């Protein structure tokens, strides 16, 4: 959790803010005195001039640009002078004036403002699902603030389920495949336990573990080695891309370049040569030029995607991207048509690579998935059957196979 203590005015204010930061750190917050993204804002105001007062009021709006969901607490001279001017601002949850600074942290504690910023993971009863494939929630919320996305505003900051609780549900759900799900599972953290360590804890669960959508930053050598060591994790990486153009990625506030993303794919293939890398691509983002779009087309072949989910950009009011001029619908439609064809060809090429090879498939009601995410159909398959199969030919959205061994 991050707290920003922003200070205007005199040396006295600075010293008092430094004390507040120390107190916040003692309560487990990472602190900063510079305006930027935070989960809690403390504004120490100044009223020495009318200009100082104006800047103090403006600071609230500047904070809300970084994180509209975070509570803002105001103290200091300007708020003593005119509390109403702050109270009427959206996001301000408390105005304390200049005389209560020694009690600020105690008051925040009593008012539950620390609890509000912690926003712990909300446990829910086990969902109703089949014994074949279970979806297990391990995380909620997101801190990434991609410029087109409302999720961080709607679901709040990232928080993780305790590893103990994840393990208990994984052991008791009885499913043959468990899909670890969340909004941003790459950010999973329970103390020292990140996603890689969680996979190691799940290695003795008698189920195939599949990962939900991942962000590029998680894939490093350590994580891939942890996946290998766990031994029961499907080599399937749904690695969100969103655009093949570094310029568009920057406008989207994604935190990697095209080259970094491709390097990440190469690293995955080095550790898991048969891996399925699937992705999402947004078509017609407001800044996307023809050249940018060509880069989205070409990255599909370069990354050797197994499947690409393409969708046209849709403006979400309240996001940064919504302030930009939308591209004409006809441009988006034409680009969607072209990229869908390229994506289809990539999918067919991926399936063809594995024809004639053996894979392990968990069958559902109508077909099933191989460990590397090929949809497989076979005569004699039944729901819940885990089997080794030989892929014979392309069929429907995947491959037709013959069962060579029923595992369970
Ligand atoms: S697109 Fe995904 S990573 Fe980006 S802000 Fe939305 S939920 Fe978070």
C-alpha cells in the first residue's frame, strides 16, 4: 500500500509531514512526498497567501487524476481557514485543520481510513462448478491503470487471497484441472509468496494447474523455473499484448515495448518449446496509425501465437483514452477483418505443428483441451476423462485425435 503525503508551504509543514510519513511507514505503508499514484493521499496545506490556498485546493484534483478511488485527507492552515472549500471536493474524506496534526494518524485509524485503503481480499463461497475444470479466484483488483480500462476504478486496487486459503480450496475442489483466476494474477502476493511460489505450493494437488491471464513482467527465468519445478502447470501463457506497436503501447500505459514482449515470448519457448502463447489485441485504439496497425499484424507471426482474441477499441467514459478522438467505425471494421484473418492463419499453423504428436487431454462435454491449449475431439471420449491422445488432423476449432491411453 502506498501513501502520498503532499506538502505545501513552510518548513514547519515539511517537518510535520515527515513525521506523518514515518507514522504511516510504521503502519506498513510505502510513502512518497511526490504526487503520483497512491492508495491514500494526505494533503498538508498552506494559507500564507491566496496563491498558496489556491494551490492547496488544486492539489486535490491533481491527486484524483492519479487515483480517483483513493481517499484524500486534508490538514494544515488552508483547511483550518476554509474547511468547506475542501470538504466539497470529491474524494476528500476528512478535513482536520491545522491544530490536530499530532492526532492525524490516530484519527485516521479511528475513522477506519486505513482499513478502507487496505481493501482486503473478499472471500466468497466455493463456486458451483464441475469436477472436470474449476476456476479458483486467487486475486482481485488492478493497479495498472491502462489508459482504456475502467477495472481499477470499479474493482479497486490489487489484493490477493491468502496462500493457505487457495491451497485449501485447490485440495478440496476435486477438479482435474484448476484455472487460477483473477484480474491481474501476475500481481499475486501473500507476504513472501508471489505467483511462482504459489505454484510450488500447489505442486502436490492432484490436478493440472492452468494460469489465467498474465502480464509480461512476470515472465522471467525464476518464474519459468518455478513452473517447471511445480511439474503440474500447463505450458499455456495467456500473455496480454494489446498492440504490436510500441507507440500505441505507450499511449495505452502498458509498461513494455514490442521488443520486450517478444523477448518474453522467446524466453517462454526456451523453457517450454511446445508452449501455447495466447493473447488479446485491441484494434483501432485512438492513436493507432496504419503503420501501428501493421505492427499488430506482424507481431502475430513473430510471437507464434496459438490464439489471438482481437476486439475493436471501445471508449469507456472516465478513462484517459476516452478523452481522445475515436477512429471512424469503418477503419476499425476494416482492420478487424484483416487481423481476424491473420489470427486465424496463426491458429491453424499452431495446430498443424502438433499433428502427429501425442498430447494429454482433459475432456469436457464436447471435446477437451490439451496441456498446450489445443481443442481436441476424439471418439470414445467422455466428460472428465484424462487421456493421452495422438492428434490426427485438423477438425472444427482444433484437432481430431485417437485416444492412446486413458490416464484416469
Ligand atoms: S487492462 Fe487489465 S491490466 Fe490494464 S488496467 Fe485493465 S485490468 Fe488492469
